[in-house]
C-alpha cells in the first residue's frame, strides 16, 4: 500500500515538528496540559485536512499569481470557523487556548502542506498526507504535554496522578515544566532521541568555522 | 445571439487558461465570496451559544466572589441573586459608565497610560503607583433601596500586591465583609489574612466616625472599638497594607465620589 505511506511517514520519519521544525510556536504554548494539547491538535488536524482537500480539489483552477493568497484565504476561513466552534462548544478550553487557535493561520505546517503537496496531488492523497502530518504534529504535542503536565502539576487531563504536596501528597511539582523554556528543552531532547535512533534524519552541516592557527586579525 | 445559460459561462470560465486575467479575478472573487459566506454563517449560527457561555462565565465569577465572602452568600440568597448588578464607575466623577462589566479588565486598564492615572507620591499610601480610571463595583438593591455595595480594593503589602473585595451595607458605613482575592504574603504570617477566621472579624465594623473621616484600621493586638480590627501577630506590615487599602480606596483617589453619589441616591440607579 503505497498510498498509506503518506499517512504514516509524517508520524516519525518525516515528522513536521521534529524533522521539519514547523509549527513549534504553538507546540510550546499549548502543551502545559494534555487537554489543551489535544484540543489544539484536533483543531489543527481538522483545518489541515479540510484546507488540503479544498485546495487539492480546485488546484487545476488556481492561478499561480494569486495561489498563496487563495490558500491563506481558505485556511484563514477554516480557522475562524474552527475557533467559533470551539468557543461555542468548549468555552473554558477556548479561554485557555486563547489566541493560539486563531494563530493556526500562521502555522507554517498548514500552508506548507498546501503549497508542497495539495497543489500537486489528487484529493484523496492530499487528505491522507494532511491527516498524517496533523497526527504527527498532534503526537509531538501530546508527548510534550504529557511530560509537562505530569511533572509540572502531577496531573493528566486534569486527573491527579501524583498527589502534590499542596494537597497533602508527596510530589513536589516542577514549576519549570509549566514555563515555556521547558518545552524547548523537551522538544530538543525529543529531536535528539529521534535522530539518535534514526541517523538518516541528521542534517548535513551547513558550514564550519575553521580556525587557522596562523591567521591574524586585521 | 449570446448564450445566457450560466452553466456554459461557468464551463467557459473553467476552460480559460489559469494565467488569464479574467480567470484570476474571477477565482479571487469566487473563493473570497464562498469563504465570507462560510465565516459569517458560522459566526451567526454559533453566536447564541457563545453569548450563553460568556454569560455563564460572568455568573460563575460573581458566584465565586460571593462564595469567598463569609456570610455574604446568605445575604444575597435572602434578597435574590438577580438583584445584584455590576456597574463600571468612573473614579474621577463617581458616575457610572455604560461600559459592559463583562468586557472590562481592570488589571489591563491599570497598565495603559490612557486608561489609568499616576497617584502622586504623598497620596499613594497603598503603594500602587498607578490605578485604572474606572473600576467595577457590585450593587445590591431591595425594592430600590441600597442594601449592599461591593468595592474592589488593593494595596502593596509586605511582599505582594493584596487584592480584596470590601462589602459595605446600605448605610455605606458598616462593613458587611472583607474578602481577600489575591495575595502572596509570607505563609503562616501575612498569608493568614486569607483565613476565614480573620475575615470573620470584619462584618459589623464601622468605616468612619461622625466627622466623616475614615477611621477603620487593622491595629496591633486586640481591637478596642468598632473602628478597629485585630491585627495578626508577626504580620504588622500586611495589616498596615489592608488599612492603607481601605483608606486609599475610600479616599480622594478611590471611591469617595462614588459613595457620595450612592448616598444621595442619584446617578447610580
């Protein structure tokens, strides 16, 4: 099944976050808890799949000169609709996600898939590719969210796992985990781990600073 | 004779080369038109649910505030919670404004120069530096008669900014309750202002003497009159901050004009 390749390669082998380093801004911001990470991932998957399918369906009629504008218009409209739906049906989560659902528009991942894949491939394949990339993004978000919520607050999806000392338990929460830098550290460690297991992902060195022993500063 | 069948026009448009000017403009209009329709219908269809969520949020916040005040929930239950209204007042004039309390963010307003004022050093007993020009207050009426006014007060304490709600009874001189909303004082000492036992000392205390001067304060040790509240041992500066908060927020820069208007029964109807 060659078609299914588009679904599972973005999960690890070509993960949009850990390999392409796309969409990490939101990956840092919404991963303080599993609930927000899950809702954000779902919103992104819906927007990504829908926009890829629409753009793929009309790809033969998109004039090259305005293709980016059309793509962004479609993506932005879908994002607004997704934001409205979340505000209507999951109000308190929308308060916690604040502006990040709206910022899916600027998530390079969505425009990247539209431009790189949906513009050149049929609807079915584009949907699979979008779903795969969305799941790859969601996987990273949930992994980081898992570690941050578990060690930062001792809970998972708001359910107590480690009783904290504030509630008379034994666990001292690592407050660093709830701050943005910890997501950077975790993401870095994750990328390191993946690239150690799969050395093919290691990028070639762009340039090297050579130190010439005899060179004198002007 | 030109063919007026729209389907043929549509097919002709699609058959145009992608780079033609007509098709570029047509595609731009069609895509933006469909997107506009999608966005506006979603906004209109979901608006009632979003508004209901916002209203529920507002009520939940108010309920949380009332719950944090010992004994206050009973008062509200007695008069009916519906009669509690929230008004954003102008501290300068004491007049109410027509700003929706749900959208007013006092913390954000206090940080922007346009919506806040600097308190001159000698008057700034609460140590706040800059306060918002507007403040939200809660008013409870029964048969048009003033029963309860809840004022937000704040001051810089020993190591944090203390925020509290001060509830006054209908005579605007008797304290109905004090509720600490936010504080970060020393645990075990200043932080004890959060204890219900200490907050329970407040109801029945009086604000000002016959001359109208604010006299209510937190004292060291035991209170000896209706104008005094027991201090907490080891938390003198936290107690002083609460005193400063009351004197500041009921004084010239705070709610004095608002309370004067409320006393006259004018304006804040």
